[in-house]
C-alpha cells in the first residue's frame, strides 16, 4: 500500500516562497485537502482530486485525510505558512491519537513552510532578532482569560510578541483589549508593526507605536508584532522604517 499523508506548508503566499520539498509533496499527491483558499493556491492538474472545506472543521478534515490514506491514497493536507503553526498538523496528530489504531502506521510527513511572522519580519528588517514568542489571539479554541494571562506573562517577560489571528468579524474587540493590556506593561512609544498579506499582491505594512496602535487597520490576513524594550526603528525618508531588535540585553530587569 502506497498511501500516506503529507502535511504541507504553502508559505505566506508567493509561490517562490514554497520550499522545493513541499512542491515535490504536492506533485506526488492524489488528493488535496484543506481550507478552500489554500487548496485554491495549488494549481489544478489531472489526477489530483481537490477537497476544499470550510475553516472550522479541522479535525473532520484530518480524519478524512487519514481515511483516504488508509485506503491507499497519497494525500496532501495544506495549510498557509507553516502547517505546524496554528494550523493543520496538530489537528492531524490529534486525529491520529484518538482515531483508528492502524492510522499510527501510516506514512505521515510534515513539510515546513515559512510562517507569517518570519515573512513579516523579513519585510520589516529583524524585529524578531532577540527573544520572541507567537500567540494566537483567537478565543475559538481557548478561553479569552487564557489568552490574556499568557499575553500578560510574555509582556512582562519583555519578549517581542507576534500575534496571529488578531481580529475577525466574529472577534472584533480582542485586539483592542490586547493593546490596552500591553499599554499597562510597555512604554507608549513601543514599536507595533502591522504586516498584512505578506508576499501577496495586496501586501501592506504599517509601523506605528503602542500609543497609536488601536487606530491602525488590521484584519484576518494581518500578523501584528509588538516590540520589546530592545526593538529599534531606523527611519528612512518617505519609506517604512527598518525595524530590528537588539540581540543583546544589557542587564537583568
Ligand atoms: N499556519 C499559518 C498561520 C495560520 S493562523 C502560518 O504559519 O503563517 C492565520 C493567521 O496567520 C492570520 O490571521 C494572520 O495573523 C497570519 N497570516 C497568515 N498568512 C499571512 C500573511 N501572508 N501575511 C500576514 N499574516 C499572515
């Protein structure tokens, strides 16, 4: 039996940012499974069956992939960015843990991709040059008090913070609440970066401060980066400043 599941990271959008290994896994696939905008990024070809689905059915999607693979199909499960970062890889392993015993013997591989915060950081300069963390601001999969407790802890730890899933029509106020919390811990002039649709035609980048951040536009395609005490701006006439975070820290807090 040749079936298996490749969990493939498509990168932030531009096809040149897809790894060769990921491209090879997509070329070998007979079935393509994922959230429809990601499935749409993979060119159609003969012999490739596309199963696009809605965003909120991750574990069902994972079970579908494993069932197909167990019947001998070569399946690619696709995610934007990296599939292990707030995406499908964890859903597939959750389905394996709780699913058919035979699924543990399937060939399951993960093809990494460039995650949004790394693509955004590369556009800005080097804002993740010191210690940093990534948080999903979505309270779909965890209670909001857990989000704020984690955010407060990393704010106090002086980490640069990449916020994924900052806002959506169903979660309109959480980002503002996160900035309000940040303002109780960090200085008003702390750099805050909004990186939208990085490497796609509608890419937009804005560099502002914590004091001004609440008014800046953000949407589901935006990753927000909150600087730490070592984050610096290098201004440039008529252009977005370079942003970087010092690798060195002078003294203990
Ligand atoms: N697995 C993806 C993240 C999925 S969560 C990855 O590794 O990038 C979805 C969130 O990722 C979005 O709400 C947004 O915060 C961020 N995101 C994904 N693609 C992006 C892009 N091209 N530019 C900016 N942010 C992006």
